């Protein structure tokens, strides 16, 4: 770089500009504890309770006011802190894969977080990079950008010194340095980037949670109105009736659901990170657990991903070193992304002397031509050297029809041996520059290079494990069908009938959807065809994952339900993906799938808990309030009962799930949750009514004893039933996690002990007779046994497809 060339910024200069211009990212909303707190306090039920607390204080009921306020503060505080901690944990995971850029700082090139780039920075660009900000080119060498996101152009565009490059474009080939002119929202692409920063489309699970929330909201609204009207009709105090109805509504509302979901998914993401899967979007975890089809290239997933040159042949298939020598010239001089084929060529021909060739121009690779050409010069000779897919290169060569037929036959034979072939051709370069793709004609076919890529040792076992766990692996590749077939057979998959890109091109979307389900290998596919395949499978109701690593995989990563960037993926693919693998191999992804299913299973447990025992208790309370001459439980007691119950559920994210659950993909089914509520919930009410009878007829309970007795019974039954609902197996055959067991048992102990503590008077409790405690113990055991019977009947007859089948 000469003295007049830009030299980048010093760290102190960059910091000043960062303070002035802000981070190089769209204007995103930063979460803080305060921003977490306001929506919780803004909840209508919370507002009503706060108002009720104030009115209680004004009416002289200071104890009730303090208790209500304490319940609200504890509930909101636990919710806020757990959610905040989980979101911070998720952010730390995302920071591990935050996009970076190569920046000149303090006189040396450094990899810095993209958000720290400022106007005036000198950046370096190379193939596969996303342009991190708007910039002006200071140096450029054969730089070709893909800028379809800005201009709609499908083919790469060449850029020269002085040209502007924009955020949102990506480098296909070449190298450059550029001076940043605008960052963040000030870029030309800023408004679109802001839209890209919005939350991703609603997942199936999120949609189900939203519908469930609407169901609960409607139920709560009706319940409050009915109870309030009935209480007023019975001439009970209006304020007390309102407070009771609101407290009852709080008891029915699963206010910890968002927090439990966030904590569970965040812990699931942490577990997946231990298995070398980094989650960028927590919402994608459920989709990963639901995935039943994985589409991926074979390289690096089924195979080692390390190409080896097995031979160099002339156009007739006879051994000859010339094809390899010319391929080395092409690979050494190209500035595009070095594929594993290039690495193998350069490694196997290290002793070939080609330094005398100098580069004049480059025609970068694209998926339409499927070839890359270099114009090189040596001793006055200008030569265009082309390498690429055999059918693409042979199509622009001067071979006769008879020669092409023999070449095709030889290529097929090599493919059946598992060899991947690269064709090499040349022609005198002619006049230039510039040279264009129109110069790739009338070439002389110099020969072929054969490569092998051995299958991974664990690939066969992993493919079988994926199939056993309900995930079908489909190979979508740009290779020849014979090569793909050989690899697929080696790892134990049935190749069946191979569907090629040429055949896909002539299919309607409906025909492709039907064919895609039956097909294991899609060969010689273009990026657009890969996306069509994914959409076709989704049309048939599959949850589809796609693993990619290249520049042109970004559309497919977006189109899939779960986009997975393979290790060493280029920036464009990493940016488009929902998850990133940090280690190679299909077994890494398989472990991630199981971790995703664990997270989804734990969220489902909370849903089933909140809509069965909890709903049953609230139903009992509503009925009792209409039949008893006094309230069945004081509002503060309802709130305390609900708070203790919710605290016992906080450790659900730590729990394991049944092995049988892990063996099957699961879709969100709020219909199942609703039916579980209707089927299991009333069982809780049956035992509540039994408790009412025992309290009133056997123990002749007054108001305080009735409140205390039912508080203890309802807390014990609705909390301990988690041990039954958490597993599809017999409870004693599936151990809960230690934190979960400890929290549930501790809450039961606290609830049973409260009537015997100094707090009893403040809470309106009185000591319970030992005989009643014995009844509670017996009733709880009977209740759990009946729920177990109902659960198994429910799963066997109706929901076996939605919940795990018994082992």
C-alpha cells in the first residue's frame, strides 16, 4: 500500500467515532431489567391487584394490602429475573458466533465484531465475506459481488477501484480493501437491515402458545364476570367479591409461561452448545425437535470432507499429468473461495512448477455455468484455463459426438466407483482485457481429475440413529448422481430413484412435492432447485431442516424450517442460518436434535400442568364460591397458593425427558393441551369436592379451618401431580431431576407447615388436626393414582401420536 493509501484508524479514533455514530447495526431494542419489568406490571390483572392493595390499605386492611403487594412483587420479581438471566445467557451464546470483519486498526489487520466498525475504517474483503458496511473501494483485484438483495441481479457484478460497495452484498470472488463511508441505519441498506432485525416469523410452537393464551384469557374473562355477578347477587361485599374474582383469575392464568418457555429454551440452547450446536434464534429449537426431514449435501456430513486426488487423466481417460498441472494454475491464481477440490489439487501437485504463469483476468464460478476460468500468461502465451463440472466444461469443448459419448461412459464408470470428477479445458485467450464468459467456447478438453472423499466412519451409525429417531436424511448435491449414489449406499441409505436438476426443472411444484417425499438423492441441483425441494417438502407437511455452507446456500437456509450452517461456512451462510455447527459430522446435528426435543418436552410439561391440576382447582373454587356462605379461600391465600405452585415449577427446565420422547419428532398441538385440561382437570375437582365434604361434615370446619384445610390440600395435589404428568411412563420408572424433586417437595413442606408458624395469623390460617393431615396424605395418593390411570387412557386412546409412546 503506498503512502497515499488509507491506513485505517487508531483505536482511540475508532472509539470516538463509535461514540458519535453508534454501533454498526440497525436500531434494535436493547432489553434491560426495567424494560422487562414494565410489561409485567402493565398486565391488567397485576394492575387490578395493585389497585386492590391500595384500596385495602385505605379501608384499614393493612395486612391484606401488604400481603397482596408482597405476592405481586415476588411473582413479578421472580418472573423478571429468571427471564433476564435466560436472555443474557442466550445473548452470550449468540456473541460466540457474532459476525466479524477484517479491519485495519492500529496499523495491523484484526478480526473485530462487525458492530464495532465505524466510518473511516479500512476493511478487507475476500470471497465469501458479507460487506459489513457501505464503503468505497481503495484496492480491488477481480472483485465480483453478489448484490441481488439490492438490485435483483442474479449474476455477480464486477467492481473496480473507486466504486461503492454496499451493506447487504456479498463477495463471490476476488479481494479488495475499502474505506467505510456509512454504518448501521445510515447505510443504503439500513432500512432493509432493520426489517431483517425484526423477530423471525412465528413458529408453529409460538403460534400454539398464542392460541393457548387467548383460550385462557377468554376463560378468565368469563369466569371473573360470572363469579362477580353471582357474588353480588348473593349480597356479598362488592370489594371482597371483586378481589376474590381477580385473585381467582390470577390463579388460572399461567403467568410464568413466557418465563418458563424462555428459561427452558435458553437452557436447551446451553446444552446444545455443549454438543457443538450454537443457536442464534431460541425459537428455532422447537423446530429442530420437530424436524422430520434433513436435507444436506453429502460432503462433510456423510463424508470426511477432505478431498484426495486419485488420478489425472486425458480426454480419453488415460493417465496423464497435464490436467492436474493446468488445474493447479487455475486453483493457484483464482481469488474465489477455495473449495476442498482446490485444496486437494494444490496439495497433490506441490512439486509442479507453475509460478511462471501470471494472472490477467478471472471469470468467477457461478451455479449457472458451474465452471471457473483464469486467463494466464507465460512467455507471451495467453491461455484461458477452465475447470468445472464435467458436463458443463464438455458442453463448451470441441469434442465430437462420438468422443462425448465415450467421455460420458467413462465419467459414469468413475462415478460408480465413488470418484468425483473435475474437467479441465483450455483455449488461446485472444484479445483482452476484458474477457467475459462468452470467451468460454470452442475449448480443448485437456482431461479430468478424479477425487475421492471417504465416508465418515460414524456416518452409517448416525444415519441409522437419525432414521430411528424419526428424521429422514435426504442428499441434495451438485455432484453427479452416480457419485452421490455410491456414498449413499455406503452409509446404508437406500438411494432409490435419483432425481436430477434437469428433471426438477421440468416439474410443476405439485409434481415435485409428490416426488420429493419418495426421493433420497437429488443430484446436479442448482441453488434455486434446492429451495424448490425444501418448499415442496414443507408443502407436504414436513418440518424440514437444511444444512449448507456456501454463498448460494443462503436462500435455502432461509426457506427451511431450520437453517443450519455447517462448520467453516462462509459469512453469508452463517448470517442466514438459525443454528451453527462448530464441529463437522451428522452426529453433531443428531445430538442437537435430541437436545431440542428435551427443551420442547419440558415446555410441554408446564403447559400440561397449568391446564390440568391448576384449572381443576380454579374450577372447584368457582363452584364452591357459589355454594358456600363464605369465600372458599381468601384472595391473599389464593395468591399465595398460586405463587408457591409457580415457584415449584421453576426447576422444570432442569428436568430430563423420557427416552421415548426423544425417539419421535413432535409438533406443537395446543388441541392436545386443551383436551388434557378437560380430561384431567375435573379429577382435581372431584378430590376438592371430597375435601369440602370432609371439612364440613367430618371436621365441622368454620371459615378459617376450611380456608386452611383446602389451601393445604389443593397445594399438595396440584404440585405433586407434576411427578405423574412429567412422564408418559409410570412415575417410579422415570426419575425427575434433583432440582425439580427438591423444589416440589420443599413447596409441599412449606405449604403444610404454614398453619403451624407465626405467619398463620397474618395469612388467616389455623392449625390443622392430625387426622385431617392424614386424610390429605391419603387423598393425595389416591388423586395421583387416578390421574395416572387417566393419563395412560388418554395417551393410549387419543394422543399416542402427539405424546411419546410407552417404552
